[in-house]
């Protein structure tokens, strides 16, 4: 058993995630403490992530804490983790996934279909933007940055008729009552890794890899490995309007769905779908890469 320091962002959701991992590790007999940090992604709120360096801004400071030995592990929302980690770092564990779907949140409207023509919907996700436009071309999609509480406050202040958030974050913070509707994947395909937590370590720490092994959910890891492979093969950038979602059908079969849209002009989405056996991470990644190849064959552009 060992003493483990967790590097975490200081938003309420990030702290919940780190505390969740802390509790799981303590059940394994380890002593655990948190090292709270503010990242550049948390500080820059006036521009979209795609314009200031992508979601990697949320993880770089945490990686520096690992590199300098101030922390042992970093807990991330997997959808915020770049597709290629810096040399010397690795993903050591993926935990069981929460609901991966997107949530429709609105004070006055139960469903997206109920919004009046021209209503303002808040999101800074290019993926959500192109998918919303495909569903409701008449809506005005406006930027929405900040942590979960900030986004909900801006909605409540009347800046938006509705906003779209990850269902997982709302559920983890006990805010499921704010969800009016959950979008089924057929309506709005989730982002790669959405709803899953990943734990990053330095690659030269096999002791931590061993300590984290009991926390691994291999079914989730296979699914998100395929999803992240789609994104990696498409260029791996958060400045790309790309969705990827994988379901486990049992008996080793994974069902992969991916979608790409043009952020500059509303139009038809390019979609890809396939099912095959993938009982390990290598095979899962190969499936995701094939889905990306099919997107490109359909006209999707690399990021």
C-alpha cells in the first residue's frame, strides 16, 4: 500500500472526480491526498477552446505536477485528454463509464423540438454545434464557456433559451433534476470518451499502474479506445466537429458510430457505422481507425 497524491483541477466537477478516485483507492488500502490546481483552460473563458489550444489546456499543468513529482496521478474527464499524450506519460486506468449522452437543459422548454424558431442555444462544442444545426437549422447557437455552475447560472440569467451539457457531469454533481431531456445517440452522437474518467501517470511508475489496476473497467476502456482512435485518425483536434460513440454488444462485439460536420456551413453530416469483434484495446483502436477511414471516404476532412 502507498501514499498517492492526485493532481486535479479545482472546479466542482473535477474535484468530485478526484474525490471519487480517492475513495476507490482508499478502499484498496492506500492513503490519498488531493493537489488542487487551476489550469489555463479554466482561466481563459472569453474564447472557444478550439481557438486557444484545445482541451489539452486542461491537462498540461497537471502533467507538469506529475513530471516534477508533486503529484503521482492525474484524474481527467477522458473527453478532455488529448489523443496523443506527451512522451513519458500514459493512461493507466479507465473507470466504469457514467451516462455518455448529452443533456438538454432549459428552464421553459422540455425538448429541443419545443424551442421557438430562432431561439438561442448555448454551447462552445463544435460537435454539438453541427449536430444541433442538423436537427434545428433555425436556432442561434451561441458560445458558452465556464465550469458547470457558471454555465447553469448564465442559463438561469436568461442569456440562453437552452444549453446542452454532458449528462454525466450533471448526474455526478447531483443536478440530474436540471436535465429536461437526454439526447439519444441517434439524435446527438456523444464525444469520444464522454462520461468516462481516465487516470494519467508517468510511464516510469509501474507501481502506480499496479495500484490502479483494480479500478480499471475494461469494457469501458475498449469502447473509449475505439472512440479515441476515430478522433486520432481524423487529426485529434478539439477544433474539429467530430462525434464518436461505441456500444458493447456483448460477446466481444463493438458497435462504432461516428459523425463529422462542417463547422463553417450547415449541411448534411458525414456518418460512419460498423460492428466487429474487438476483445482487446488494439483491436478496438483498429475499429475506430476504420470508422475514421469511412468518414474520410464520405467527404470528412482531417483536422
